[in-house]
C-alpha cells in the first residue's frame, strides 16, 4: 500500500520585529484628561470671562419699575342680600418713561380677618352694573381703570379699581393693609400699598 498523503506544511509565522523606542500606545494618548483637555489655566480664564459678561449683561438689562403711583382712597359697600363687599380703590399712576405703557392686569389684595383676600379688577362693563346696585359707592368712583388702559409718556392717570371680597364691612374696616398690583406690559409690576 501506499503512504497517505501528507498535508502541506504551513509557513512559519513571521518573526517579531525587534523592539524599538517609538512604540505607539493609544490608551496613553487619548485616555487621560491631561492629554485630551486644554490646560486648566486656559479653562479657568475662559470661564471667568463668560461669567463676567453674563454678570454685566444681567446688571444692565435688569427689569425695573418704570411707573410709580399711589392709593388715593378706599371705599366699600356691601352687596344687598350677600356676604360680598364691593371695594372701590382710587389710584394714581405716573409713567416715568419716554414711551407709552399699557396696563396688562390689576389685582387688589388685603389681609382681612387673618385671611388673604385677592381679586382681579372688575371689567368696566360689569362695574357699571355693580355701581347701579350700590348707590352709596358711586359718588366715590372715578373713571374705571381696566386692562389695556394706556398711559402716555410722562403722563399721569387717576381712576378706580373695583373688586369684591367675601367679607363683612366690619372685617374689612379692621384690615391690616390693602395692596394694589398693577402689571404693565414689558415692565415690572407697580405695587401700591396703604
């Protein structure tokens, strides 16, 4: 019989290259913060500049009240057959800017009988109905101030804000204070307290 065929011999693996001093180790190149981040001094300087710019911008563009005002009088009358007191607050507002301003909203709040009472200003249409039922309040009412009232540059307006609180006249008379918050568009709220 004949001898079985022998498999072809595989070539020998190449011999390793002699070691050199220029080995490339990718783990050392990109694996540490020291190698992949900029120096801490440059980062600190850039961060300081950004904080300084933000601080200057926030101080120069800070919202401020451009209007001022006062509460000129507070009058109240009970609604017939209800535990509801209608309150007329006469206020004056002064626009201290060189551009017109418009009232966005008006709110009246007060600490009555240990409870915080707050209400939005009654619209002018409803104010006329309330005043027809409350003849005692009508003589104290000026022009009704409502949202969207315009105050001209350097101008002053006076008017009445009408609100309702579910309290008695005696409880309201013993109040600690009353606050009217007038919020103009594009301006900080004007807070009037008496």
